[in-house]
C-alpha cells in the first residue's frame, strides 16, 4: 500500500522540530501515527540528518513521516510526503517534485481554500484551521469551530483539525465531526509524550458528534 493510500487511516498527527529518537518513540508508542518534521532554522545538511532519525522512528512504529515545506528534499530525506502552506508554493510544483507515490498535504484556513484543496487531485489531505490562535503561527487569526463543521459537511478527502488543540479542548472538534487532529505543543511540550499522545488518542475514539462532558 502506498503512502497516499495509507493517509486515510491515520488519526493523530504530530508536528515538531528536531527531537531525540526517544521522544519520537514515546510519542509514537502513545498513538501518534504521522510525524512531521518542521524546523525552519535547519540548513539542508542538518535537516537530512534529523530526517534519518525521524525515518527510523516511524518505521519501527509503522507510521508516516512528512517533511514540512521542502518538496525538493523529500526524496533525499526518504519522507513519505510533504506538507505545504498557502504561502509555500503551488501544489502542482510540490507534486512534480515528490512524484506520484508520495503524499502532498495542504494547509487551509477557510472554506474557499478547503474546497479548492478538496478538488485538487494532487492534494492527499487537508489541514483545517487554525481552530484556535496559536504561537506556532503568529499573526494568523483563528478559523474557529465553524470551519471544522464546514469541513465535516463538505470535504471528502482526509482532513485534520489543527491549531491550539489539546486534551482539554479536542472534544469540541470531534463533536463537530473531526476524526483526525494535528497537534504541536500538546505532545511536544509534555513531560510524558506517550501519556499525552495516549490521552489525545482516547479522545479521538469518542464517536464523531457525540456529546462531550
């Protein structure tokens, strides 16, 4: 099964900077099934070195490894795909660089962007948000829960709610139809990454649209 075919079964997506293998192993053991390497400060050589650790960790866990915003390095990093934002170049250019078998993910922040990405055959999944304002994207206004609800009604491809999500508020997005989430600080800043991932995964197992406590 290709990486593009596997994306639909994934639920808990972690975005993080360079991390030790032990951290990655703990997060994956807790239930993370996609890891994205996002570290804007790294040069190419350092990014390639970090990617080797990420690749090794996800292979042990049977997870997927995504590279942020560098479709030109996906093959060299042996990544399963790339994630690109609205300001990171075109989907067509990313697809041309990564080839037909790897994943291309797209950030979206409003229904028009969501509809465009959903209709684009080169996009494999969408990130929908930010649900809440977050310091990882300074200056970007929150898209809110309304956009999550819109995605649940209108997007046919796999999509992940993203933006300021943690164990205390993830129920609000699952109640509006989200089956998949992206987190950063909720796991990256946790004292126990495995426990943090496990708690988030447990919240994702609540039936979509179920009443939340």
